[in-house]
C-alpha cells in the first residue's frame, strides 16, 4: 500500500450531508469528483463512575488518499471527549475484531456513554424494542474514547476502484488504523496525552500490529502508555485444534472444564478452582500424553482418559473414540447432548437447540444469535437517529473483508500466525508500556489459557502484564456484574499509569 494522506475537512465541526460530492475543486484525473467527509457533533452530559462528565461526541468520516490524491477509503470514527478539552487527558483508541467486525460491540455494550439493555443471564435478546440506557460503566470519567471502524466494518468502506488487497490484511489494516490514529492526535492536539490502544478478539491481533506501526517501524513514534487486550488471540496455533497441533487441545481444556462446571456436570468449589485444576492437568499429564502419540502406554492413557472425563463431563467412551482430543465443535454438540442442547462458542453459558440431536457440529452459535439483533438495532438507533449520521450504507456489524492477508511476511505460504512477539518488542522498547488482558472463562472463540500461554512467553516483560478474569464469555460485558468489574479494572489500569 502506498503512503497514505488522510484528509479530514477543516470544517470538521460543521454538520455536512453524507459523503457529499464537492464539485468546486479540480479533482485528479482518476476521480471525477471528490468526497467530502461527513461530520456530526453533539454536546452531551452523563454520569460515569459516579462522576458527572460533560462531553462532546463527534461521529465523522476520515478519507484516506494516495500521494497522488486518489481517495481510496472512508473510515468512520466516533469520539467522546470531555469538555472543556484537556490536552493531557488520557485517550483510549478502540476497535473490535473479526477482522470484519465493527466497533458496535464495545461501543454499545461496554465503554460508550449509552448501551443496549439485553438479558445479562445468557437468555436470547428477543425482538424489538431494545432499550438504549445510560451506561455508568463508560470510561469517560478517566479517558476520552475514540471508536474506529476499519475499512469494510461499520459504515466504513473502500471507494470504487480501490484494490482490497491494499487494506484487507494484517499489515495493511494496521497501517490504515495507525494513520487514522495519527491524524486524530494531530487534529485534536493530543500529542502529550497518555494514550491507550485496545480491542477485542481479532482486535487484540490488530493491537499488536498497530503498536508495531506506531512505535516499532519508524523514528516518528507515537508513544503509548497501555495496551488493552479483551478476549485475546495472538498465537493462532493455540486456537486451531487441527490434526497434529497438540497445543490447541492443551490450551482448550481449561475452557472445557469451565463450561462443564457452569452446566453442573463437574463438582468444584468455584470456577476458579476447576480451571486451576484443568490448567495443571493440561500442562502436565495431558500434554505428556498427547506428545507421546501412539507410543502412549495403555495404563497412562486410561489414567488420562479418566481425569479428562472428570474435568470435562464427557464420557470415557467418547474421549477414547476422540483419541483424547476433543475439538471445540464436537464439545459444543456433545456436552449437553443428553439434554438435547448445544452450548455457545462466544459464551458457553448460552444454550440452543439444533434441528436434530445427532451429528458432530452445531447448526449455529446460540451466544451470537442471542445478542446480534439488539446490538444491530442499538448502533443504528444511536448513529442515525440520535447523532444524525446520514447514509444509505448498511452498518456492517460483521462485514466481508476477504480474502484477508494473514501473512506477516507478505502474501505467501500459510502458517500459524503469532503476533505476541510484537507486543514483547514494543514493551521492551518502551519501558512505560503496560498490557491489560481481560478474559472470560466461558469464551471458546479466544480461550483464556491460550492468552496466558501467548503472553507468558520469553521476551514479554511479565512485571507489566496483568490478567483479569470474568465469569462470562467472549463479550464479558454482556453480564452486568462483569461489565461493572471490567470497567473498574480498566479504571484502575488507566489511573495507575
């Protein structure tokens, strides 16, 4: 991707029609007309963390252009900035994952000043209306918030004629997001503000890539104070239980034990107690057994099989047929098969019913279809009706951004991706950079033990990494108690810089 110039109109505080076409400037030959960014600004007030906070919300488009002036991408950001503006106040740049996921989830569920009210106890969100309520757990009392929707997510898009390969990839996506962050800092005079960078799911992968763009690639660094990783996926070998990749089965086991405990199939004093048992078994006898392959002695196999059955609630016969290796897909279907239920991938607290009770794969994820309608309604209500953002584009909660370039070294042979070393490199190069890791016990999309494995490797300063755990899933903030805990944990992290 060529070097990008970001164009945000000087009249950024004036409300403009959606991506209006300016006819008064002489455009480059490649484009007959130029897009003018739409910006919507409102002054509001709310109470967050017990503090009354006046703030300005600005929802606007940033246009990325080539050096030759061709406009390639329109990226939408929504910022919440305390008023009057304080140039030394912390600012938190936020995005979701996917890689095609819009910022709706963290904005309307966790950190924005309003949130969608859906059931906290793993029940389906049902049908409209979905109430938008004030969110006292927003972090606006301790930091300004900037939500970013990369190209192909939310209302952001590539212009006609733009090559998707220039934006849809690890490095390409990170470059665009880093450009937007730099421009926001420039436009808002925030070079001396403490800066935090964070996301959820693939957003944690993106964070490792963006911190490399901001701090690791040039002498023109943007100094960062903290990385906030929510539902972490950095080393994909720890997430892909394919034949021959034993590590994924090892890191998945504690999540299986947690789910079995939640659904009453395993006895333990607490979820913390059962997952600690599973951790120790996973890195000890279980790992030893898997690494022996077919050389595993029969007596050792029997002992491991029995303990696996105790920890997971699965039958020894099933475990034997699975060669002691239970993929996540099989686990969702098998755990509650006797009850005619499946469990969720994003959040194993959720249950669903398939067309039939046979087979090895679930029809769908009850923890996703149990929440998506409410969040989709919330972001459209907030953006279009409350903020007045006008567009005929559909909001992409989960957009199509493929094919995605997963290679760190360019487009080539596929391999397991591991971006954790980039976080270690950034932390070694910045002695003040700290990392916050938040994980749900019932998350199978990004299992917590995989995050622990990735971030305790050599080269990552352990005295500046902190782990926090929640009794819910991938989007732990859906559960009221965990949203409050996540908010309190992050307040402490930001204040204790």
